C-alpha cells in the first residue's frame, strides 16, 4: 500500500521522493517515475540507482543540470553526456576528457549554450568550421577562440559580427578593413569601428563614439557613416566634411540625437526640416555654439511646431541668428 501511495505521489510531484523511505528510494520503478516528473529528484535516489544509466538518462532528459548527483562512472557515458548537454551545454564540464573532444557532443553543447563551452574543448576543435560556426552564431565573441584560419575566413567572420559587432576585434587585420564586414559589425554595434582602425593603437573603450577610431576612407564612406549615425547621432562629428553637408546623413543623425545638429554644415544647420527633426528628437535642445543661421520660413516653422522647451531669439546685426535653448 505504501508503495502504491508513493508511486502515485511521485508521478504527481517528483520532489516527493525526498520523503519516501529508504527502500522506496531504492525502488527503480518509483525513482524512474519521480525523475521523469522532476529530474532533480535524482539526488534522493539510492546510490545504486544514481549509477543506473536508465534512471540517470531519464533524469537528464527532464532536467539537464542533474549530473552532479549521478555516478562519476556515468560522466564517461556518451549517451548520458549527450542527453545532458542537449538540455544544458554547460554540463560538458563534467564530461570525461574523451567526451570533451567528441565532435557530436561538442556540437550539441555549443548549439545549446554557445561559444562559452569552447573553453573545455581541445585546440584541434577550434579549427573545426562547423563547431566554431555554431558557436559564433550563438555568441559572436567566440570568434576570439577560433583558429587564425577561421578568423581570416570572411563568411565565418561575417556570421560572428552579425551576432556581436564587437567580434570584429578578433578578426584578421585584412577582414577588420573589409567594408562589408565592417558595415555588418557597425549595424550590430555602433562602436565596432574602434576595432577596424589599424592606426589607433588604443585600448578598447566602450565610451568612444562610432567613427572615432575610423580611418579617413571610412569617415568619407556614406554607407558606413549612415550606419554609424543611425546608432549614435553624435558620431556625425567624426564624419568627413562632405558627409556633414549631406542632408540625408545629417537627418539620420539628428533623428537619433538632436544635438548632432551642432556638427552639421552651416547650411544644413539652417535647414528648417533638419532643425525641426533635431528639436523633435530632443526637447529643450541645446547647441553648444548656441546659434544656427536663420533661413526663410524658419520662424514660421518654429512658431507652429509647438515643441516644448524650444525658444528662439533673433539677434540683429549683419546676419540674423536663431538660438535654440
């Protein structure tokens, strides 16, 4: 009777195995029912059943993080480890050295947990394209653990920077200056350009603006600059003079950060559409230099814009100026 009661209980709540008698915790049918409902109930099973492959497999398939209670002998069991890493890739750390170098096991772990698990595999597998590609698609920065050959593989590096723009820093010198790779990195993370410059020689500083480390050719590349200002409008200050006079680029910048208006060409600082876009983005917009040139229609546009925090002051003199406070 007690067995039937216990069996019914663990089928409803596997944790109930904790309160079962020692005999029942050594009963395979009862324990199997418990771990199938709640994998962590394995910790309450008898030592003999924690060494039973069928019981441990049932437990890890329900909950990946239970190998700590299984017999160490089963840490060498490929079927058990494979089932565990499919649920929790981090369980690879408990696998035997042979299994930590088993390609099928590694692929399953990487697909579940990402590149973090590569720290436990042999260097030989760091050059395995399929294994590391699975890792960088999950965690781009795993590119740093890849072989030099893969760090110089364009398709491979693109997959990494599309997942994490910061992975650009682990690419080969050649690919850090590849336009398509750089663009993909910026689109994922605006500050990725600091990894692209071969001249900065400065340590990574996440406070830096996009384009700050860029080379002249990149600051004059419309597509790269657009990608950068769409991430951070203030990056406009590092764009070439020609692009700071491009209405499309400046509009994209002020729509991201109104104060980017300060870095536009003088002509565009007096463009009604651009000033209104900047003011609409940032209430109470303040331009460090204090003034933008007045253009025909500016007063009327601002008067009817109803933008909170926006005021204007017309200065008399040889040239009228508009102050945005």
